[in-house]
């Protein structure tokens, strides 16, 4: 049996990958060529190139991988480089739609011209202010105006004259006031007052009344043409004003018409503006009322009605834009319409349209964090709609939700041609794939950054150069080759893999920064392996208060864990606590009790609702194992309780199922288990042992406890063979194994674990399909049969 056990022991070489300073052809990194780009991510880079090259719609990109792998900065740098070579997209302006002001028009101009056009146009408005009201004060205008007024007055006077002549024949005087005409009787060339008129004989008074009503009729007939004369006079004035305005503005518009020849939309807009000016100039610029406006006020009124609103203006040499939207709210992406309050109603106009990052990125690339985008209300759907319809519509969410009384705008949509680059994690990607039918149609390019990078000569060289690039960028001192080797070992450990480096370079960079700080404090010339070790130690020390507390509790027996002796139904399982920035491995005692009954195996964690589904699944697998292994020809009747003792947090995963099974079999057979060993691993129903996570932390957690209590040479850990590739153990463990003070066993079957824990043979079936009586299997079957019988009898007595 000893030979079999020795076969399961791991040799020191298998406990970690050792990287030596001799693996590198340099003593320090200062001569290394800088590394640009991203290490070991060929698949992602190829996908990115494809995504940029595909011009069709629907080829937006989803970039996934771990934060800290450099994916954000690499994607941005890659797109910047590609975009510079691409054509610069159009500029956009919003202009007033004079006929329907609620629906402003879009003008697209070649890159670099929108600013110029806006400035030209504002210059035009300044020129208008200088031209009016001056044009109306010109002598020739005043002369023509006087002539029109005179013509009207003459027509009026002629009409009145004929009536006056008729009045005089009857001794009646005609009086003209500003607005009224009145008749008064005369006597001997003088007008009478009321008293005189009253004293006349009745006949004379009646005659006068008749004459006056006759004269009033005459007057009405004479003035029948008055509205017509007024209309003609106004028409002439309007014509005169129109000619005057036309004559005054033609020279102002001519240069614009010439400068923007061949741009049909601008020509149309200029033409429409001229028309509109005829209405506006008189109102705004030539107001003759008492409240003549200040110049600043006039200019503001002109700007509000006429000046184009710049949506996006580009430098024509810039190439395609690359925009990163850190906060993808609806307003930040699609822009917004601002309102001002006018007597309680919110009013706005085309000048209040503010662009969003979609406008900025139009014609290029927009990088968005997927999680942030999905957390914003309405935004994901609005973005998909914009990408499908290929246009940016500015809808006011305020008026859509109907929250306030608003006068809203419905600006003409802007054509959209953009590549969206979502950056997110794998979970989000799979959720979108599963639950959003549009996602795959729109985001057909998956840029997948690996979490790990194969360790080979090329990546070793790249890794060293990347560290040097970081050091140079931050003006640190160079690293020695031994320091690079130590960093690389730590990277393998982060990846939990002997053959793969972690792609999370940010962790490496942080470590280099911390090591450089220690170097500076020690006034050393180079970043050496010692600085790296101290930085690692510092990181661990800052985050491991909890680990120390747990360790203290174990050492003073607040938490009961035995590291020697043997007990029935108790075993040391290995667990790991994930604290976000670090993992702590700690041993946990698992206990099992067994008695007759038919409840089967009860998972105390689950009954107390501390266990997660996967842990419960692990416990169900135990029943399956016992059934298929032992209870082939009798029913499996037993009640067993299994608990992870002193665990009050959630228990997840089934990495304790191997330990639970061994513990259960010990409780059934009453064979004691060695407490010097701790184990981890999950099992299937056939008792095959499967890999688990956090293996290095788990082993080190048990080792630290044993070491603090004093190593006996008997202690060790049992792990699944499948986990050997994940071993990157720390130096103290490696040295203890080398000195034969601690052992790591790698197993593939439950039987091997049981033999290690009980020091007795498991027992093979003989030719009569029986197990040897004193083997573990033999005892197990005997006890299970007995339990089954007791449970049955108990059942019958009930």
C-alpha cells in the first residue's frame, strides 16, 4: 500500500513553474525595445481589424475580456490609428425652417466648412444691422415715401373739396378734425352756436337738418374709394420697402451665393432667408414705435431667428472621429433640446438643439461601456432604433413622457453612419445573445480578449518588453531580469496556470509601481526581485486582516480545526473566501452523523438556507454515489446529516463534495480519519474526482495553520489530479515539501482519498462479488445493510 501512496505524492517540480533570471538574455530591462500593441491577443486583434474593414451596417463590435487587460486602451489606440486614415465625415448645422419653425432643417457641409459658413452668416447679420434702418433714412427712399403719402392725401383732399363746395351753397360750414368731419350751420358768413340755432324758426331748422343729411350722403359717396386708395397706397409702400430691402441686401448676399455655389441646400436656405427678411426687417430693425430697440436686443432677435446652429464641426484633416462616451445617458448620446420658460410654458427653438456623442462620432467610432449603457432607461432601445434606421432622431424624452407642458421641436433627422464598439464582460455578452434578438443582428463582430496568454519564448520576451515600456512611460528605474522572472511567476499564479500568463496586466503594472516606490525609499538603483517580493507582501498584508483573524481563531480553538490525530465523522475540507481584491484559503471542518431512517442525506447548509444550489447539487451526488457503489441489492435506507461547521456565510460550489463523501463513509463505517490531511475536490456519482478553483490559496491556507502549530511531517493536502496544472504555490510550501515536512497528494478517485485518510485498504471485489470483510468497502456494505434493516423494522412497528 505504501507504494500506491507514494505514487500519489507530487514532486517539488510539479508544485509551480519556476522562471529564472537565466531565462532572459538581459541583465536589466533598460536596453529592451518598447512593446506597443497588446500581448498574446491575436484572435482579438484580427477580429478588430475585420470589424473596422467591414463597411456594411450590422457589423458593430462587442469587445469582451477582463478589465485591466489593456483592452480599453488598446481598442482606443487601434481605432485612433485606423480612423486617421479614413475620410473626415461631414459637418452638420441646424437651420430655421421659416415656414414650419417646429421642424428645423439639417444642412450637411463638407468637413471644415460649417464653422466658416456660420461665421459668414453671422457677419451677414451684423451687416444687416448696419444697413437698417439706415436704408430707410436715405433721401431717395424718403422722397418716394413722401410722394406716396402725398398722392393719397391729394385723393382725399379732392373728395372733401367737392362736398365743401356743395355745403357752402346752403350756408353750411365743413370742419375737418384729425379723424372726424362735421357740419355746422352759418349765418351771415359766421357759424352759429347752439343758442342761436335754437332760436331760429322751426321751418329754417328743418331745412338745415335736411341739407346736412344730404351732405352726409354726398360725403359717403365721395369717400367710397377711401379703402381702395389706402390699399393702393400701402401696396406702393410695400413695393417701395421691398425694393429698398432688396436693393440693400442684394450686395450682402451676393458673396455668400458665390462662395457656396453648387451647394443646393445652402442656396435654398439663403433664398428662404431673403424672403423671411422682408417680414422681419421691418418688425425688428425699422420699428418706428416709441420703444425703439437697443442694438444688442436687435442682434439677439436676428440671431435667434436666422443664425445657423452648429451641431458638429470637424477639422478637415482629422480623419474619422473616435469618441468615448463615459456616461451613456439618453441626453449624452442623442443630444437634447434645451427649453426656456415663458409664462409657465417651456419654449424652445432650433438654436437650443445641443448635440450628443452620436453626433460627434458620426462617420467614425463610438466606444461605450456595455454595462453602463444597459443600466440607462430607454437608451439601449433608442440606440438600436438609431442603428437600424441609420439616423439620429432627437426626441425630447420630457415630452415623450408627457411630464411637462412643452412646446417641442421635431428636428429633421441626421443620417447616421457609425460603428459602435461596446466594451463589456462575457456575462453581459451571453445575456444579450440569449435575451435580445436584435443584438446578434447588429453586433456581429465579437472581439474576444483572452484572460490568459500561453507562456512561450515569444510571450516571455513580450512580457519583459511590456514591463520596460511601462517603466519608461512612468520614469521609473529599469527592472533586473530576476525581478521580471518574479513578476512572470506572479502572473502565472494570477492565471492559476503553470503554462499561461494572466492577461490582466494592470495587476502587474500596479505591482511594478509599488516595487518602484519601495526602491525609491531604499534609494536603490534598479527594481530588484526583493522589491517585488516586498510589494507582494505589502499587498497581501494590506488585505489579509480577515485571514489573520480566522487564523487566530483557529490557533486559540475558537474555530475547531485539528491538524493531527484521527476522528470518526470529521474531516478538514478546504474553502476559499473571495474578497473581491483577494482570496483567502481556509480549512473548514466538515462533520457527518448517520442513523437509521429514510430521510436520505440531509444537507444542513441547505436546510438552514446557507447553501447555494450548486452545493446542494454536490450533496445529491453523494446519494447517487452511495447507491451505485453499495446498495445494488438492498434499498439504501439511512438518514445522514452533513454540515460545514462554523460556516455562517454562504457556501457555494461543490468543491467540498469529495471531503463530504469521505466524512460520510467514515460516519457509516465508524473508521476514523486522519486530521493531519485536508482535502478539496468535487466528485461525480462514480466517485471520480474533478478539479476545483482557488487551489493555491486553499493549500496555503491549511499549510499556514500547520506551520504555525509546528509541522509534524505527517501533514499534507489531497487535491484532484486535474488541478496540478493550476499549481503555482508560494516559496514556504515548496520548501516544506522539499524538506519532507509537508506532502501534496494528487488523486483521481475517492478510493485513493479514503486509503490516504484511513491507512487501510479500500477493498476490491473477489470472485464471489464480495469485498474483504475488514476493508473499507466491506465494512461499509455491512453497516448500510444493518441500517436498512433497522429502518425497515422501525417502519413496520410504526
